[in-house]
C-alpha cells in the first residue's frame, strides 16, 4: 500500500501544512510518496526529499502547473492515482481547490477535514462546528482525503533522503487561465503557521481600534486574527478570519480580545494550547474554553498588558 501526499508549496519551499499532511499519511502504515507539481520546483522537491519518513518524491515541473490551477494539478494527480490506495491533501485553500475534482473524476466520496486515523479505511472528522466527531469508513479503492493540519504534529523537515523522480508534466487543459494574484504582504508570521495569534472581535468597535492590538502582537511575535463578525464589519481583512468559515489555527498561544466566542469561531481555535480571553462580558462563551480569562475593558487592559510585556 502506497500513499500519495500532494504537496502545497511556493516552488522553492514546502508550505508548513505539507509537513502535517505527511505526518498524517505516515499513520496509514504504507510508503509515503510526495507529489510536487509546479514550475521550477527543484527547491521544493529537494525539501520534500529531506522530510523524515518520505519514501519517494515525484516532481512534475511544467508551465501548465506554474500557477496551481485546480484543473491541471488534478490532471497530474489523476495520472498517478491508480498506483495509490490513499491520496492526501492539506485542508487548506489549495487542497480544498484540487481534492474535490480528483475525487469526482475518480468517482469516489471525498473524506474531508480528518482529525484522526483509526485504520486504513476509518477516519474521524468534526461535524456541527466541531461539537461532534463523526467516524467515517470508506470502501472506495482509492481514498481521497483532506487533512486538518492542526490535528497532526508536523513531520520532521530533515532526516530523510528520498529519491526524486522527475515526471512529465500534464498539458494545459484549457479550462481555466491564470489572470493575476494579489498577495497580502506582512512582516508577521503566517496565520495558520504562527506560534502565537492575537485576534480581535466585534468588541474592537472599528478598524482604527484594531490597531490597538498591533503592539501586543509585535511583542508576542504573533500573527493577527479576527472573528467573522469583525471581518464582516470591515474591521479586519478577510485573510485574518479565524473560524469555521475562515482559517483553522492551533498555536501555542491564542489571545482573544473582544470576541464573544460564537460556536463558529471556537471551531477554528479551540485546539490552541493556551487560550487567553479579554472581554467585559463575564458571561461570554469564550471564557468556557479559555485557560486564562480577564473580565475587563479591552481598551484599558490591552495597553496595560502590552506595557507589562
């Protein structure tokens, strides 16, 4: 039994989510192969070869794969699919873009957002915003799976010595074309990979008030996050959203400021190692999951906390 992990990368480096997905694949017990599909992917392929536990790296390098278009990447995966019992993707925007197409083309049921592996055909995944865990068993010959990366510790990035096999890249399917990309640049860590996150909610009151959190985030070396309510109100950009319909995070430290703790938000951060909540409402649901809670006016408490650090 061999397992294929479809790597997320920027051509030169692997994304952190790929290491977590590899760790999940290793629990299945077979040889783990990693597909690196893109253009000029030599650096990412070599990085994948060094990951502990990887048996082989498949490098597909071609112009048709340069921008990660789902149709072309899926075609590359499908060209290999019959040789594998499981095909794993990280449950990120990239993985969620490609995996459903692969599953549909293989005529199998995708198993989404797994957080546990009971056996080669049985998996655990959260439902109802994480309030219940479903155990799913699949009899499909090829299992297409997306992995909630926060549920699996990352595989070691070094210690491996896998062979790199070059593949012929698939041609452009012509079904979509790359128009442009607007990348938000920040000196702070990437939200899903950060060891600390400072998030603000509707209680911040305005986009201007959100700046109050920046000195605290800077002192903690933290990424900035936000609740959906804050994003919908225009206080913070979409890529900061944490929650069921945003990004799933599990940092060492999560600081929730002015966030009431709606179930959809908790689904995205309750696996954080230490949760600190600041809210003036002592009955706010966020205190139910917080390790440390401070009932106080955030406009007083946050500057004092920042100064104390």
